[in-house]
C-alpha cells in the first residue's frame, strides 16, 4: 500500500521524519526532496566494483552546473529522512526525465529503518543544467506487510554526505583503503 500525502503528514515526526520539511512540497502520494550543492564525479576510466574508486567533488554554483552525457554524477538530498514502519522509495521527477535527466535508475528502494540523506545517481542523455536546492526527486512510502526487522548498521546507514559505491566491501575489498577523494585545487596549491 502506497501512503497518501495526507498520511505522510500524519506520520511526520512519529514514524516518518523529513528534515527540513516544507508542506508546500507534499504531493498526493509523495514528497519532493531537494538537491544539495555538491556533486561527486568518478575519476577512473574503468570503475571497479571490487576496489574503491577515485572521485572529485564539484560545487554547484548559483548559476547552476551543466551535466554532460556519458558521465555518472552522484549528488545527495538536502533532506535527512528516517522511517520506522514503512519502506521509503525515491524516484526522479518526471519533469526532469522529460529534460533527459535520469535519477537513481538502480537504487531507489530504501529499507525500513533507513536514516540519512539520499545519494542520487544522475546521468543525462544530452547536456542539462541543474541547480542547488531544486526539487530533484520524490520520496514515497510503502506499507510493509508481515514482520520486518529494523535496518541495522548498513554501509549507507546514517549517511550525511554523498556516498560513492561501497560494493567493494561485499567483494572482500579492504576497508582501510576507502574511497579516494581527489582535491585538485589543494594539490595545485601545494605544488607551488
């Protein structure tokens, strides 16, 4: 069963938490989440699921940033969400899909008990300009039937930043290597 917008509001601050919350973004059966002001882009030619991959951080300026086809961009929601008795799902907004921007084609289902911001997987079919704080996706909630244990300390639980893939942990990769953020500006200033 999909929760209505009114039911989402009724459960707010009880079994559903959305922070910050703006009532004007409630839809008939979902809530619009907004885009944070940073993105991550991988720096590898070939991404390897068994090892951490290098990435760099991009700031979205006030005039927006133009996404390019052929690249995977990772962003995150401004909002921190938590659920206690429903399964949250996110989906890109259809208005953005009509511009050729696709959000989370492979990772839209959250577990009951997930707590944190949502990492957004974004790619486009032609150049498209996006902006910080734009309404980027919708979160909706499914009622779970039967017994369901809460979401434990998973690899993405309590996220408050953009999370690159941690699949390497499942494939026996070493956690002490971690993801490798490249900060070209800092490296450039150190070399001078």
